């Protein structure tokens, strides 16, 4: 392409499909048609367009025709490369090039095609839009090129008019912008997923997960689990010895789901343990925790909780139910719900006086504590698992092994829910008193 006349027309009214090609093979000099005047644009962050062609006049014509181009209130910054090798150097330093107008035949007959492979395969850049422009279509037949190379458009220079060049660039920039936004959204989502995975591990580490937790204590057996509906959840459980003989255990459910519920859960769990370790009366523990949660709780989050303190020597159990589900107690193969007094949830009403209850456990008594994710688990027919089914399944379990009990309940819930997605956090504590 050494002998050709390059003609272009800025008049869009006359520049139709019959217009002269910008790169028509003529006698080899530039001719400028009448211009309506250059539109002065004050743009920020112009779109970067890389022209890769070994002919200077191709660069000049392209820049002149697209001189007043505007998309999304942004103009164009043209970058010129006169060989594939030069283009590689530019691409290595300019990481936000939107469109590449690429000649096929330069240093070699396939220099442009090799550059495409370099961009897509080695640099793994799938965002930039690549438009092949060739004056020698026989060297790179369109069908074979489109099939073998990841390009976005293929144009023979003899078919390019000013309008077609404008349209091609507009379409390419729209595509680039859409892909870039998708890539940014995907990257942000991946960052969030990564952070949530870390949060999941942090939350998991906050909850006791080594069982048996007190292998040297023969008076009790405990097993517990928490399965969040999302990466992180608002359910909580904990158990620890306050003194040599006093075991404190708690199960709770923070309002909402996801990160806000998880944060509120973590605060509540820490407050409960801090207050309990003071070895103060149980009702005072919840009184202090409730007041602490009420302070600066602008989001009006709350926690339901069941907390108990068991004297493992005497079997005396003191407990308070703060708006939580009533636990079940298993005795002599029979299960029944504990008769619990109604106390208000934690975090809403300050200075609330919680009412303590007590009972005595005997050898082989089992307590089953749970959150509403168990009883409200829903199947595809929108039926809930229910308290009655929970009680019935417990009565059908013939073992007193706490881990097996938990596993059988969880398995029955999974069978009930089937293909339906988990809608709420699912937490259980199984505590067996062995006596002394």
C-alpha cells in the first residue's frame, strides 16, 4: 500500500455508504475536504485509542476524521505505533487502552495477528477492543481470521468511510465500557467474597469447635454446631466454666442476617462471657448485658438468648430465657419442652429485670437447645420443620451420644428441606448431664 490517495469527508450528510473510502487506493497523497470546524471539548480522562500501522498517512487520516469524537462526555487520546514491536512496548506501559486499530501487514505479513495473540494470550487482556484494518485482505482472509483470532471487528481499508469509522469506534467503546464495568463489578464481588470468607473463619474461630470441649470433666458431655445461612451468621453459642463446679452455657440469635447480625452476635457473646466470669447472679449477668447492648444501638438490633448455669456437682440448673425458643429436656427416653418464663429480648429495653428459674438435672438428662433456624426450616412446599417434628425425631433417637443426636437432627432437617435453600442460621447445643 505505497501508492494510494487518501480522501475523507467530514460532512455527515453526504458521508453515507457510498462515500469515498478513507483509505482508497489512489495516487498517494492526502486531500482534505471541507470541515465544519473543530469542536472544542474540555474533557477529562479521554478514551485511549492505539493506532498500529506502518503508514503515517493512516495515522493522520484517522486522527483528523475522529478529531471531534465524543463518547460519554469524553474525547479521545490517540497513541501511535508504527510496528507491532513498538505497539508491544506501548501496551506494556499503557494499561487502559480502550481500542486498538490494528493493521495486519507491517514488519511481517502476519505482524498484526501475532500482536493479537500476544495481547490476548500472554498479557491476558480481554478488555481492549481490537479492530483489524487491512489493505491486503488476501493476506488475512476475514473468515479464517475471525475464527482463529480473538478480534472484535475486521475491516478492509477500502470499505472504511468516515461514518463507518465513527460507528465502529462508537460501538467498540460501548463494548469496552460494558466489559470494564463488568470486570470492576466482578473484582469488587470477588473482594467481598474473599473478605466474607475471612469473616467466616474469624466467626468460626470465635465459637467453641473442639469436641469434647472438656475431656477431663466426666460430669457432662456437650456437642454444638452453627451452620450460617450466609457466609457469616447471627447465631451464637458458647460454654465455659465460671468456677470449678459452675458451667455456663448460652445459645442466641441476633436479629437480621449477614455481617450486621454477625457483628452484633460477636458483641453479645463477648459481653455475656465477660459478665458471667464475674461470678455474679444470673439475672444480674443479663441485666448488665442488656444495658450494654441498648447503648448506642441506633439500628435497633436485638438478641434472643437462653442462658444457663449448671452446677455439675449438684445438678442444679439456673436459667433465663430472653425471648428465645424453649429448649427440650430428655428424661427416660421422653422429651418435653421446658416451661420457661417470658423475658424480654436483649438490646431494646434498658433496665429490664430478668426472672431466673431453676431445676435439678439427674443422671443421663439431656438438654437440647436450638435457634429458630431449626424449627422454621422450610421445604419446597413452604412447610416448616416445626416444634412437633423436632420433638418426634428426638423421641425416635435411641442413643444418648450428644454428637449423634445433633447429627441425626441435622440430617433430618436436610432431608426435610431437600432442594430448598437454607433460609436462616441453624444452631444446636446438646448437653448431657452424667451426674457425679
